[in-house]
C-alpha cells in the first residue's frame, strides 16, 4: 500500500497529518503537484513535480496508484476513477469516497457546475478550519488502521 497526495490544492494542515501518519506507520507516500512542495527528509516521503496543465497531476496519480492504495484528493472526477480502480479516495475534509456515494457526489458537482455556468451565484464550501482537520485526521486514521491490520 502507498499513499498518494494530490498536493497542489491540499491544505498544509492535511499534508502535515499525512506526513505524521506515513512516518509513524512507515507507509511510502508520494506528493504529486505541478508546483514545488517542500517535504521533510524521509525515507518514506517523495515528491513528483508534473508539468503545469489541466489534470496532469490527476493523470499521474491515476496512472501510478494501485488497488488498495490511498489517495487524498479534492477532485471528485479523479475520486470516481480511483473508486472504480479499487483505490481508497479521501477528501481533505475526511469524506471517504465509495462506490455507494461517488455517483451522488459527481451529480452534485455537475449540477453546481451547470448552475455556475448559467451565471447563478452558488457560493462555495465553507472555509477550511480546525474541525475539518480533526475530521480528516480521524477518518484517515480509521482507514489506515483498517488497511494495516493483519
């Protein structure tokens, strides 16, 4: 099992949670982004810088992750492809995307996108806060505990 981080839009606090867990459990973890990401020196952490462009980091993660890996991403279309590939996808607010909820998330995303395209003000998600970090940390810990148990 490996952990992959879609790192360009991932909040720093979430990256820190992942780094601590990866170090503690000795799980190889790769951060993928089109902008440089500073990581602590570690035998389990790595960084891949991809060229700038639409969905380049997403494509890299999708091409290199394997069944049973864990990916942290905010990108719902990427999450849908990961779920189909039997990869565990989690967003930075701690929601675990599954076969039972990904279709609903995609439909809502598409609906909101068409509303914005029609000029309707839809707002966005609430600002990221400490409660979100706690929700993510708890969800991430539960998932890793489940996956690393013999």
